[in-house]
DNA sequence: CACTCTACCTGTGCGC
DNA sequence: TGCGCACAGGTAGAGT
């Protein structure tokens, strides 16, 4: 489940890795499953629009990647936009590398390389926009770079439960189920609490937790979840650890369902007492 | 506005 | 051993 830190790792690898995608030229695009192309674009049109373009840069906002393409034929930039959703992966490989049964899209490059998009669950999408602002307009500030004032100001506009709020990409972009749980644990705040339940100092603690978790996870190149991800080394404290002892206090971690999402927490470190907004029996 | 539900997918892991 | 089924999750869109 790539969230902001995993997506940022992909961006850095494709940009700064050796070889790099930057400066390569699209030879031809191969769509192996039509619904990988999002928006209202037909696969055929997508291939045509991208052909002969040069990759100039990759930017990220939340969990979205935007590849700036420049075509010799057109004066304007075109941005290839990618959302990996649950199981999508991007690789820069030799053009001779063999595909898998999960390969959905191959961008063949003139340099003997290929940008490949593999996705077992086939939830991920690739599409074209003229300006990333079209997409970013619907998103909140990026969770990695949002400053404290902005975060606190945006919190003031809501009275919702914190777990669904953190998952809401229009509030802050980039936090998914794993890092929502990790951030709330780090802050020592129960996920069922609402914004209205928090004091000003608790709101600052929450901001600091989100900030620190995001930066640490990016430095680790993503999470390390019982072998689910091969890359990252960020040690999850609560996600997927229900029944195991809390690393801080030893109490058995608990899994709840909050807003239809599996939600992991330490009942000792994230106390629920004095929360008036809760309906009885939920914990 | 806040929330809930459903659809989209398929590998995994459970119970029987 | 094998079958069926619930489950996992991010987002869009419809409904309450």
C-alpha cells in the first residue's frame, strides 16, 4: 500500500537513480490492460500523445506522481499522472526485461530502457493532464511539507473523528491507513477522538507526530511491514500488530474498525477517557 | 457538511 | 486437500 513515503521513494529512485528516467525519450507505449489508462482517454490516444516525448522531471503531491513530458511536436508540456493505489509499482528496467502477468503498461524508451507499471490488483491508474494543478486543486497540502500553522488552521475547519480526517486527501494529502495509525500512536491520541476533543497543545502534538512520522518514513524509503514491502525500513509501531505488545508500554495492541477501516492502537498509550463524543460500547 | 455504502480488483488466509 | 468466502485498501460517486 504505497502512501506518501513509498511514492516519494519511487520518485527519487526514478529521478536520481542510475539510470535515471530524466532525459529519456519515449519510443512507444504498450498498454497491456486497457483500464490502466484513467480519465476519459482511450489507450490508443494515450500511446499516441506520449510517443516521442522526453521526460523532464517528476513531481509528487500526496500519493500522486506527475511526469513532465515535452514533445518535439507540441509546444506545451504534457504531464503523465500516476496513482499506484494499493499494489501498483513502477520500475525503470532494461527494455529486454521480461514482463510479468501483472505488467499493465510499458513505456519503451529509446535508450534501451523501459518504464514499467506492474499492478496485481489493477487499481492503479495512469492518465494525462495539461497541468498538475488540475489534480492538486482537489487535494490538501502535502503531508511531508505542510507547516504547523497551515495544519492547525485547517484542523479548525473540522469537527470530525481524527482517523477519517487524516485519511481525507482533501484535508492533507499523502496519509493512508498505515501512517494515519502510526501518526496517532506517535501523538498518543485515540483515533476515535474528534478535533473538538483536542486541546491546542494536543493539536500541536498531532502535527508534530504527522511531520516526524512522514520525514522518518521517507528517510527509511517507506515502511517495513512483515515482508509486505521489500524496500522500506520504517518500523511500524502499531499497524498490523494487533495482539502484539506495544513497544512503549507492553500492553497488547488492539484493532478496531473506524470509518470502515482497520485501525490499530495501543489502549494504554492512546487513552479514550473523557471523550464525550463517543457512543457507548465502541471500545 | 459529515457520514456511509458500493464499486473497482485479486491474492491471502481462514473455516469447514 | 480443496473449496468458498471474507478481507485488505485508496478513491470516486451515489446516497442518507
